[in-house]
């Protein structure tokens, strides 16, 4: 088959965009660049290097294999794995990321929290609570978020690093509606977070 198209990536433009986002969100807010699926086909390793050098404070991937793939090219920043797992593979890259505290996981239900809490690392395992505000693909529902948050913070072997959602569409109306659900949910959770967040 004859190839009729190609894509050229300007890494300087990518870095410039990341720096512009960093200026827009301000110095108190970190930027987590999502580079799952080989950076959507653009090359996760080279984009990991470019984005971290430009100031990304965290990178997000989907699976353990994707996390392992960018371990050495991610300049020591934390890697958030978006796929909710109950156990981790014995891959040496994953072991190094866990040992260094760089691998951060997503929690979505109580059984998964219990499974992750049983992993012994000698330090708390960093986790993020995902709230489903309309995507319908993963995360705890807003009405169950309080119970799951309580379950996470009751586990001494887990360290809650963040709470997030994933918008289901790029149009402003959908984003505003789902953002409103997320904001109301965070307001309800606020008293349970204490000085952690």
C-alpha cells in the first residue's frame, strides 16, 4: 500500500505550548501531560523528554507497559498510570518506578483500593481518585466519592496525591456541566481532605 500522508512534529513548538500552559495556570499549579498510546502515535519517549525539559511536572500514560516505556526518558518526574490496576507486573522498570515513588496509580473502587493497599513497598503508594462526572468509562460516581475517599485515606499504605475527572467532550457546554458536577463533589469532599491537599 502506498503511503500518502505523513506528520512532522515540531518539538520546539510542543515545548513552547507547554510553557504557555504553565504560564496560564500559574506557578502554584503543575502540568501533567498525557502521552498515552505512544503519545497518540507521535512518539512517547521523545515527547516525554521534550515535555519534562519544558516544565511538565508529571506525565500520564495508560498502562504499565507505557509507564515502563518512558521510565528512562521522563527526567525523573512522576508518572501517573490511568488504567486502574489491582496488581502490578514484575517488570524491572515498574519495580524501579515503584521503589523511587515515581509511579502513581488511579483508584476507582473499594476492592481495588484493598488490593493496592496490600502491596508492600516500604513507603506509601501514591494514588489519585478518579471521579466520573459524565465520561462513563471509569471512576467512582460523585455520590459514592465520599465513601471511596474515606476508604483510601484509612489505608496507611496509600498516599492520596490527587482527585481528578476526565471530561467526555471538548465543547464548552459539556465541559461546564461536568466541571460543575466535579466542583460540587470536591466541595463535599473538602472536609475529609484535611491538610493533605
